[in-house]
């Protein structure tokens, strides 16, 4: 039963959602946070994301590309650059706002959408690569 790809994808999605919810729940316990603590937390999160990107995505891509006509690192590099280009293009096209942006100030194509919608679009833009990563990992494991 746990080998069905849809169930595995659902469980992985709920797991990542749960971890996000736990991390976000800290906002209820702290009204303000020391800038040094915030910088440390952001640095830690960045390191985790870089490590996860390499060990869970890039290294397996390099291993799977062995024996092909291109060098294995080139296949992973092409995919990496294509993903970066996709995110850059999405950032340019999808209207979105950041938490620290002023009202009426948004990125992407000009729009008259409400700030709350722009923030939802920003979160969606952020979650696209995470969703793809979870999907690829579950697909590879299935």
C-alpha cells in the first residue's frame, strides 16, 4: 500500500507541510527576534537547503547521467542552469510582493492585485522548486 506513488507523494507533501508549519509556528512565541539570531537561523537554513540540493538532487543526477554521451556533470549543470532560468523567468513574470515591500509595490508584471494575493503568489513561486524536488525524489524512489 505504501508503494503507490500517489500515496507516497501525499505523505511526502504532508511531511514537508508539517515541517513548514512547525517552523512557522515560532512566530506565535516570539514578538521580536535578535538580528544576530535571525542571521544565524537564515545561515543555517541556507546551509540545509544547499546540502539538500546537492545530496538529494545534483549528486543523484550526476550518478544517473553516467554512461551517456555527455559528461555526467554537464547533464546536471544543464538541468541546474535550466532550473535557474525557469525561476528567474517566473520571478520576472509572476506578480508578487515580499513581506517587507511597501503597499502598491510589487515585482513581476505590473498588476492591480491586492497585497494578500501578491504574497500568496510569492509563496507559490517559492514553493515551485520545493514541490518539484519532492516530486522528483518520490518519483525516483517509487
